[in-house]
C-alpha cells in the first residue's frame, strides 16, 4: 500500500489494488478492481469500509504504518458484501476499542459473518450524525443499491461522499484519482452502473434525491477511481441513466378472480406500473373474448397473468387464452404470473408453466437470485388471501419496480 494517498490533510486512502482477473457476480473483471478503504485521522480516528476478504491481514498490517489500531474509535461499514466488509474480521481483532457503525440489517449480517456478537455496534438511520472529533459524518440509508443494508456516508466539513459501491468503476489502477487517470473512465463508469445499479434504478432515483442538495467536492467510492474532478458530472450521469425516458413501454394485466382478491392485486400492479410511467391495460378474462385477450397480449411489452386458486386449479376461462400462448411469437416480452391463494396456490404455478412454454422472458425467483442476488422480491407474485399489509404491498411494489427495470433494459 502506498501510504501517501491522501484526499486531504488527514484523510487517507488505505485500500488495495487487485489487478488480477477478478471473479465477481458470475463475471470476470478483466480490468481488475480496487477495494477502497479510507482512514479519517481525527481526534476519534475512523475507518470507512475495508477491503476484500482475501486481503484482510495485509490490509491491517499496512494500516498499522499509519495508526495504532487500538486508537481507532469507529469503523463505518456502508455495505456488508465481503469485498468491502471482508477486512472487518482482521481489523476488529486488533482495533479492540472500535465501535462498528452500520444500518440495522447490516448489524445482523456483520455479526454472523465475522463472529462479532460481543462487539459494540452503533446502528444509524437516515440523516443521523456522528461527531468523530473535529469532523461530522452523516449517514443516509440507500437500500437495494445494491443490497438491502447499504448506506452512504458524508463528511460535512470535508464535503466528501463515501458511497461504497455507488459511483464505482471496476478498474485496477495506481492513479487513484480521476483527474490523474490515463484513460477515459466514463464508459467503464456507465458499464458498472448498468451491471450493478440499473436493476435497482428506482432506488438510484431515491438516492439522488437524498444527495442532490449536498455540497460534494469529492466522491470517494469503494471501487476504482476517486472522483475529485467534476464529481457533479457523475451524479448527473446516474440521474440521467436511471430516469425512465422511454415512455413507449406497455403492460397488460389479465386476470381471473374468485372473491376479488386477485382483482385487488391486479389493481395494485397497475398502480405501481403507472407510477413508473408504464402505460398499463387491465382486463378481467370473464369480460373479454379470447381473441381480444390475445390481441392485447401481442401489443404489450410486459404481460401479467393471474388467477385465484380453487380446488387446486385456475378459475374461469383464463386457461383458454393460456393454451394459445405457445402458438404466438412473444420474443422480447416479459411474462409474470400472479394470484391470490389460500392454501397452496397451484393456479399461479400452472400459469407459470404455460408462460415458460412460450418464447418470452418469464421472471422467476431462481433466475432473479442468480442474476441479482435479490431475495426481497419474488416471481411468480404469490399473495396469500389478500394484499392487506404494508410489508406485503412493499414486496409487490419492489417486484414491479424490478419488472420496470427489465422493460427499460430491453430497449
Ligand atoms: Fe463492491 Fe456489493 O460489493
């Protein structure tokens, strides 16, 4: 580690450059990456994020050339994934006086991952402040960018934003700062955004709203270049890339309902889609002909098909339409099964089987976990009895936000 990498008088880069081909989320980062960690050497010395778990011991040995770990008062962990929290086990073992600062969901993960059940944790919420002896840190929760527990940290006096994965690039480099980069980093920056952040674009917009009035001189992310030249440009890029500028996408919700529970879910899906500027038609199969339903399916980009379950099967005439689907070219469309159920919800799975027999992209929880790691949403959308609690509504809303991100990636 080069100990002379400073963001200002008493803020040090203490990370690790990883110039291997790095396996990551079933990709290989052929340009490598960096794991950026920072030391704020104030009266209450604070470390922000650590490095990949492979480099934990090396990281702590290097850090000792700058500070005695026993002096460290706070270790801020913005994101639990082991490429940033991986050095925490080694660091905490030597920084015995340090309090670990993180969000509530991160506390559980960090305690379990690094066996830190007996350590002091400080749980922070949106907007909380922490005096670190001459400087003030503020914390903002940024859930699903890209995992539930993530937050960003802002140092008021230094005007430095520490957003962990957000605003990162995967480029191993020994220049550290974007104004010293020997290459144009904008394409790598956009590729990183597309791969890691765009599937969560509605949360990108929420994050932008939280930081838009901050005075930010430097963005110090946890991969790639520190953005100290034209930081605003990179915020604007995220803003532009995450907006829905394609207003041509259309969705269709086709349902069959028994006691109106599936109808209510269909209504909520429509509401959420329209909030995301996706024009949405809704049809009760008992009130349209099979031919009308097929024409509407051909015209839509996303197709939601839902039924209640009665005696282990679908109800009404929806199966007449489902039987036709395999004979239609649905290439490029997105399919989602949904429905209310009381016991097992067989009809939802039968609809899913019909959708899988077509050539459209059918969303499934298994594929989602493998491609994004998200376990907070699920496909098919299964609701036991009625959509009647806030937690379940939020889960459905997040699922619809994901569908919208898929639609806009299909441009
Ligand atoms: Fe860079 Fe989500 O880890």
